[in-house]
């Protein structure tokens, strides 16, 4: 994985990279989720250091979700195949809800968030779900 130089030497032709300044990537995941396990395996194979956060117990914050919604669209943040989504009839309710209300709902119930939910503060990348092609494009 190539990282932009955080420090540059005085010689313009030589770029040095101090990886110690790289912020650890946050991966919100659920231990029983196949997509999450595949994503974590992919990250390990690509030697990307992560902080794994249990999404059900500690969902992403409204601020993190807002950044993701700005990049991906709010609808893509919802786990539409989940039991909670169906039980709450969100397919019919979401169109009537404000964006702020939807973000609050996601921040309060990690089961509603599509997983894995990844934020890389270093690159600014936000990913939901796992497709190795997408991950390679954004993180590789």
C-alpha cells in the first residue's frame, strides 16, 4: 500500500514516509458477520493496521455517519437485509424521515448499519460492505 509522504527530505527527488504518523483505520464489525471476517482477513493480508470496534455495542457516531453519507449516500449506510431494518419497516419509513433523524437512528442502533463500516482517517476513505475490488481501489 502506498502512502503519501508525510515528511519530505530537503532533496526534492527523495521522498521519505514516516508511517508512525498514520492514523489507525477504524473498522466497525460484527464478529458473526461473514463479510466482516472476509474484510478483516483482507486487511491483515494487506498489512493494514486496524482498530476493530464492535458495531452492535458501539455504533459509529453521527459525525462519522454524516461523512460516510456525504461520500456514499445515506441509503447505502443501511443494512437493508437485517432483521431490525425489516422489523422497523424502514423501507417505508425512511423516505419520510429527515437525514438527521436517519443518522441518529443509525448511531443508536448498530444493527441498522451496513457492515463492515470502515473509516480511514488517513486517506479519508469510507467503505461499507466488503468487495475486494472496491477496497483495493480505495485503500490499495
